[in-house]
C-alpha cells in the first residue's frame, strides 16, 4: 500500500487519478440561448438538443436569456462550472458584440471553448419587385449613377444585418444611406411601401415574401448560392468580391472544460447535426446544417471578431 501511494505521488500511476473522475455526462445539460423562444437560433438549439439528448442519455434543456446583445446569456455560461453540463448557443452576433461593446464581463475568446458549429443561414439583398433595378448588377449601376440617393434598410444598429449592409457599402464602393428599423416586420413594411430602396436581411424571415412575389431577391451574401433560392446569384458572382456574410450558430462550453469532455461533446453534436431528421428540420428553417471541429469553430469566431470589428470601426459606429 505504501509502495502504491509512493508511485501515485511520483506520477508513475497516472491512471489512478482518472479512475476517480465521474462519467460524463453525469446529469442533464442546459443550453443557454441569448434569444427569445421561437426565433431561428432558439429553434436550431431545440432541434439539435433533442437528438443530442438521445445520444448522451441525459436531458438537454433550453434556457432562454435574451437581451443586452447576448451578454447576459454569455456571462452565465462563462461563469458556469467547466464540466460540460452548461453550454452557450454562440453566433456571429457573439462576434459582433465583441467589437461593439467598450467592455464586457467576460473575454469572448479566452472564456469560452467552442465545440462545434450547428448551421449557417443566408443573408439576402431584397427589393420591391417594381424597383428600378431587377438584378444586383443593375442595383450597383443605379447606386453608382445616383450617389447618395440609394437607401438601404436593415434592422437595429449593431445587428449582423446592419453590419452586413455597411459591408455591402464599403465592398461595393457606393455612397448610400443605411436606414435601421426596429425588427424585420417594420423593414418588410418599409420595403413593400417603397420607403427604402433595398433591404439587407437574413433570408429565412423574408423567404415567404420573396416566394409570394412581394419582394425580389437580388443576391445572397454567402460563399455559395442558397439551396432554397438557387436561381439567385451571390454578391461575389455579381461583382462585389468583398461582400461575403452569413449568420451561424455554434455550441460552446466554458473555458477550462476538460478536452475529453469537449471531444465527446463534439462527436455527439456532429452526429446529431448529421441525423437525417435533424437535417430535414433545419433545412425547413432555411438553415444549412454543418458541424465542425472545435478548432474550426474557434477560428470562425476569431475571424468574425476581426472582420466585424473592422466594419464597425470603418462605419464609425459608436461603441456601447
């Protein structure tokens, strides 16, 4: 017995300490969502959570904590026990917040361990069907022939859509005015009422308007064409190389979560996202289901922080 204790003290029996570690997961998980119930992000989390619960053999509950640009939800996870039982629904909005706020009660990069992406959803440039431009190329020509006259609608200042509109302006080199609205319904009303010339919005909430003929999609800002509107070109195809933007969701754990736990979570999340029923449900929400490695998710977050911080600075948007 004394010899065994001495070997453990010397680190010659490293497995001895591992035997004391509880199995993971040892209880139910919670996913803290920085959005209200019913939105695309919330629904994405709920769809994946159902499959994840089956694979882990534990309940996975959704805890909605909207408000403050996602800061409240993020802080709750950053301060949670790093044991893999509390996760954060991270998004491109998390990256935007890092560049938009003067200070945060957490470090967006250092206090989280991204596990895997869940899916991506398109951002589109839309217009009234009777607008004087019928394509993205015609829109660019109109903007350049009429400097200062084009009005681009988006939702709230500092939102991904608003910053995507700023990115559109700078990438295309056009002189245009961005008009923010309080929510998608108000933006759609302004587009249909011809109060603004074009709008930059996530595709999902305006898809019905496009399919019904109330709005026309001129381009999508993703790296590839939308699977639900394959006839609509990307902005890059239409001549604006720098206008690439999309929304995404991912799951992250608190920093210092043990790597074996991260790896287990990643495997089960990837399998959940690959599940045929999950894929079907996500695609019905116009989400492109895609998992990733932890390293890829971390790189995505870091790259988006740099990119959106640059857009915020160039646009002169004051930090909150």
